[in-house]
C-alpha cells in the first residue's frame, strides 16, 4: 500500500445555504402577521428601506428596476462592483426627493367594519348582578372574590372552607353568598360539580322531580352511554319516561360560562389570497396588504452619491442597499409563489368551489409541486399558516390538501367529502333504528365510495358522532 500526496482536479455541485437564501425561505413561510413583524425589524435595522407612499404601480416599477440592477450587480465579478452612486447620478434626482417618507393618514386600508366589538366577560356580567344581590354590604367582598375565582366555564375553583379561611369568617356566611351567586344568570354558574350545575338549571326552570334528581345524582354515566333500559329497570319506570328525562338533561348547559366572551378567544384572520368568481371563472388575487410595499430611501441615495466611493459611509450604504434589494425581491417572490400555488389548487379543486364540500378531491403536495414546477418543501412553506377567502368562506389553504380513498371510477375522494356524506346519512336515519357502521359502508359503496368499516368508525369519531347504540332513541 503506497502512501503519498497527489494534486487532483474535480468538479462537484453543492447547495450552499447563504444568509440571503435562508432569509428568502423564512419570508416564504411567514404568515401575514409574522411578515409584518419581520419587515418592521428590517426597517429598524436598515435605514435604506422605507414603506412606499407612492401608487402601487409606481412602487412596483421602482422595485422592478432596482431588482434588475441588483441582478446585474450579482452577475458581475466580485472584484468589479456595481457602482450604485453612478446609477443614482444618472437618474438626476431633484432636491425635493431628499426628504424622508411621511405617513399619510388618509390612505389607511382599514375600516371599523373589519373589527368586532368587545364582548362582555363572565366576570363583568356577574359583577354587575352582584351590585343588586340581596346580601349584606360586608358580604360583597366575599362575592367579588368568589366571582373572580370561577373558571372560564363558571365553576367554583375554591371550596367554601378555603374562602372562609381567607376572610376569617364562618363557612355558613360564605354559603349564603354562594347561594346568591347561584341564582345569577346564566343559570348553573357557581356550581361545584356537574351534577350541581344541572340541578341549579332545573330549579331555575321549575322542572325538578324525584326521578330527574335521582338520574342526575346516580345515573349520568348511563345517560351518556344511552343505557336507558338499565335506568328504567333500576328506578321501576318506563323507558319512554327515562327517554324524556334524558332529553331534558341533554338540553341543559354543562358549561354555563362558555357563552361569554374572552379576550383570549378573539382571533383575527387576514386572508393572504382572495378567490372570486367572475362570470364563470375563478380569479385569484393576492392580498396586497399582506406584503408590505418597500422602496429605497431617496435621502440615502443622495448620501451615497455625495460620499466618497472608498469611504466607510459608501461601503456601509452599498451593503445596506444590496440587503434591501434582496428583501424586496424575496417579498415579491413570496407573493408570486403563493399566487402560483393557490391558482393551481383552485383549478384542481374546481368542483369544490362549484358544488360544495362533498366534491373535495384528494390532493398532495407533490401534485401541486409538479404542476407549478417547484419543490414539495416550497409548496409546504407557501401554504403554512396562510388563509384563502373564497365564495364558500375562509379556509386555511392546508384544508384543500387532504387524503382520502379511491372511488369506483378511479378518482380520489377526499376524507372531508366522505365525512359530509356520513353526516348526511346520520341526520336522515331513523332515530329509533340508527344505522351501524357496516350499513353506512354499504350505502357509501352504492355511491361509488370504496371504504372499510374501520375507516367509517374513524371518520365518525373525528366528527364526534356517537355509535349507533348511543344514537338510538326509545
């Protein structure tokens, strides 16, 4: 075995993740809010960047021109740098262009119709009623403490003994305040258990009788499992009477506090794309407000022209300018990629938009990637956290990428479509003789959907539909 040193020449290809490429990938996967936050950070760190106040067409033209020059710069040898100062001199800027951009309040894109009013919370609603409660003034502090200790569903999180110890009073005094709160609206608030919550609501309705009270106290699990025969035998009443009791109990609210608003529940969705039907064609439009319009500051362009080419100022501004142009180009590329992907999705799922959820087809990332001519990971990033506003409502774009089964004719049927069929079957069945999962399989087979019983059971569970034994009515 001979050891030695040799000089060899070889060619190899490899992908280098430059900072610019990493930035472009990040921008593509940002949703609207994340992109806005990222642009704000860049505006703070890069003085060259500004949010344009010009017309959209003009700003796009300027950005396009800068991108072309930047491409020329990148195509040149590294030792032969593109002279931005000479380029700006050729444009012959006037003195009026030196000023910084100013905000124009008249061009706000938001209106009051885009916001929801604040909702009254459970605590606020109960505090208002506490003012008129028939309790002593000295007990109101206990009432406020008790109301603020309720959970989001309206249940007590502290015991009477704990509250009594906190205020140094007798438990009987706390019980008096608790009884007053349990008479507030919504009915059932202030309960310490589900059974107590249901009984409070029935007392408000005046529908408490020994049979109902016995069922709530000892047979709630049997009610949940629809084992009405067992309850009827144990109480010595007819199954029909227990069915009426079951309907009464299921008509009550187990979580009385959830009907009130909470600041944590409010979610604003800004659609990244809009799909509109014009004549017989669906037109895809990318929401321009989701991609901020950036431009190059005329003030710093003039500073670059006036500075010495070898000075630190010139080198700094040149670096910031190249970074700004790459950011503008990445945002525009993001917009174009999202448009191409959504346009391909709309063409593929045209039956969904025309006829409804039952006609949603199976779709994979690879199908769209092959259609658009990009990688699957790029498709995944372009739909991550993005929403579409369509004539049928607002959907997350991921909704249209779904698995499913094959139909008898060979086409793919999405799982969401099959769930819609299953829900229709359950809604139209005879409640006294509900259909089993196997019976639903046979009905779906008649419609050209080849599916197993286990898959039907899986989809039914995902829709929170009980089994046939629990759906049966007596």
